[in-house]
DNA sequence: CGTGAACTTGATATGCCTCAATACGAGTGG
DNA sequence: CCACTCGTATTGAGGCATATCAAGTTCACG
């Protein structure tokens, strides 16, 4: 699966294919870690495709409290727009050096109009996005701190690696504790305590600040209240990578300081 | 806007239109309030369109704690599927007597393939869904109980009426307090206390259990941390009604006991 | 008139936040 | 090489918001 030979779907699709690679080339961008690409309310008429890197979409209350509403990884997409206007509903920040393609809405619609496979892939990607958002809302509303953190670790590990959830394997997660707190709806202090407890209990281990090694997958899944196998199928879109393999060479996700 | 003369978009669209009305007729369903249409994990290969009524999509933790992840009203749609499998990611329950159209995925994809206007409308609807989900996640993660309740009232009032947020006008909300709690991530007891406080402060009034009358819109918007005008544009899809006006006569939303 | 579900209100428990102080690690400049 | 500094992580103490438990009331419905 990691040795996928050639881009499919778009580049090799029947009509409009030539257009695509030009579009992608024309819009391809790269940003260093920590860049804030857009603020809430900024004008935005594009749909974002992440070629490589991590991106966080967040919203804030008046007092500055921030909630990360989604994290987008290699092969993922984000539509920051809201219903009526051309205003972005979220703030967009890159957590790592990131290559991405902001595709104007009209171009995106045109691509969809010519490629049935793309429409189908989009449906799958959309379902994956919604499914993981649902899981997170459930935990934001009803889960304990342990449950939220454990779930976040599982989700990010699952999504960031083809290998899935495995014991004794280090997954880099390019979030510091305040950011992880904003993702889980917790204060950074409580994130620290909760991570610490998981570590003391021998369930996970951290190296280099935020490389996660799972030692007791059963226990972690129990706390996160997930079935590792099933969750993967629900929140990771099988079709997604094909959505725009065309967009560029597949670089591995790279961690970076924020 | 309420006196829209004729269905547009699909029924009158160029090709495939005849197919649509047949599809809709064939799949149209009606259920009484309180019906549970699907459970988490049930097989589901359809996309749901709500013609009239209210529907709640929820998920639960092992201990039975439930979180309502979205509420769908007249003119709204819901795709319960998850990425990989044909399993529903959510439980679906009707809050009122509801007319809806569960359209098999393949039919839905085919419709999308023939109607550019439909694709565009879907983009708008999708953005509205995401925008309101983002708003709710922000409040689930970082908002106080007052903020969550006030926001929920504003969102549901905005979405359930063309009139938007107005003072001295009764909005029926067909949720009891336990359900509102599941929606806001609060216990029913605390929902009660919080609503009571809003009432004592003269900000809202309740009649018939759950008909909401706003008395101080400014204060409510302040607590909810919203701009009523702007929010409407963000979370209500202008195009959505056209998505499937074809599906049936437009009945007003009717409240019912759960 | 009885029954059950929802609502209300009070009392208590607790999980998480906030404030505060310290430790650590990386980068910087002397 | 060391001192400095700044951001992040860690740990403790205390407070507050919300959950939980419990009891009583109202209301819809049979």
C-alpha cells in the first residue's frame, strides 16, 4: 500500500485530466511550521488539499479560548468556507512544514463535474471527516479527560500511519500540550497530568516530547472506548489518497517545533 | 421566500429529472415522533433527506452516556455512513413526526452526476453542516453551560424559522431537557438550572414546556457569543431547500411529545 | 385516579480549571 | 564553555462549575 505505483483517478482519468495537473501546479503552496494561513472570518473561496504535513483548523471564543475542530493530515482535505458567505469558518494553522493546494471552489466543482471516481472518493472522504468529528464530539460532550486524551492519541496514530495502532512503535505527533488541550477541550495543565498518568500506568511512553509509543494497546483502547480495527475503517478514508495523489510526491509527515 | 412558487433545481433540471420524482416517491417514508430509525453500527447505504420534521443523530459511550452530534430539520440532509463500511456511525431518532427520503448511495451519486446545480447546492449544504458542527464543538470544548444552552437555543431557533432570531416570537423546540442536555454535553439537571436562570434574568421565556420566546436578544447573543445576522449566513444553507423541494409539499415543522 | 416521565430544587461530591512555583531543554550570546 | 533566556513541561494547592444523588412536584395519559 505504501508502494503504490502510480497516481490514479484524477491524473489518469478520462477528460479534464490535463487541466488538473496544471491546476495543481499553479496552486501548490508550501509553508513552514507555525504559519497561520487564515483567520476566522478571512475571505476564503478555496478548498484545501494537504499533500504533506499537518494542519489544524480551530475556532475561538471571545476570551481567547481556542478549540481545534479538526486536524488534517497528508491526503486530507478541508473546506473552511461557511454556508452563505466567502468567509472562513475557522482559523487555519500549519503544525508542520506543509505542502498544500488551495483549489478555488469553481475549479473544484469543475473537477467534480468531469470525474465520477472523484465524486465517489469525495463521498468517502466526507464520511471519514464526519465520522471522526462525531467521535470527537461524543468525547468532548461526555468523555473524561483520560478518555479524550486516549482517543486523540488513537485517532492521530491511526490516521498518521498506514500501520495502524501497534504496540512498541513510535508515532510522532506534532502537537505540544497546549495544542493537544485545545484539541481535546482540556487545559494544558490537565493534559500534562493525564498523559503523565497514562505513562506511569505503563500504557504509553513519550520520547522527544511528543513521540508516542503504545505499550498496552488493550488498556489504551479500553480507556479511549474504541475498537482499533473498526475505528480505522470508520475515520480513515480508503479513497482519500487517490483524491490527489496527483498533487505531488508523497512525503512522509515531518514533525517540527511550533 | 416562504411563498416560493415552484420547485427548482432538480425537478426542472435538464436530464434525469423524471428519474428523480420516481426515486423520491419510491423511497419516501414517514415515522412518528420517538421512532429510532437506526442504531450505531446498523447497516446503512443511504443518504437521508428530511422533508419535514426533526431528526437527531447521536452516539453513545459504553456507560450509556449519549451525545447528540447533529439535529437535522426540514430541508436538511444526513449521511450516517462511515468511511469504509456500510455501517452507520450514528443512531438516528425522530424528534417529531417526520417525512424523509433515504436515498441509496448509488442513486444519490447518479443524481449528482447529472445535475451541476445539485452539486453546487450540496457544497453549500455541506458547508452549513460543518459550520454549525464547528460552532458546537467550540462550545462543547470551551464554553460554559450558559454559553452552550444559549447557543443551542439560537442555533435551533435560527434554523427552524425563516424569520431568524426575533424577540417576542415563540419558537417551538421539540426537545425535552434530557435531550437538550445530550445535545449540549450537560446533565438534564444542569440544563434545567441553566434554563431557569435565563428565564429568571428575563432573557428567555418558556411556554408549553419548550416553546422559546426570546425577550432580550442582545443578552442572549452575548451569552451565546454569536452575531445573529452573521451566524444565520454561516450555518443555514441558502441552497438547501432547493436540494429536494421536489421531495414533497413543504409542511411546517410540527412539534410533538417525545 | 393511578402511573410514569419529565421537571424542579436542594445537598453533596468531584473532576477539571486556575494560579503559582519550579524544572527542564534548546537556542543565544558572552 | 558557561550564563541567560524563553518556551514548554511538571507539580502542588485551592476553587469552582458541573455531575450525581435524592426528594418532591407537576403534568400527560390511560
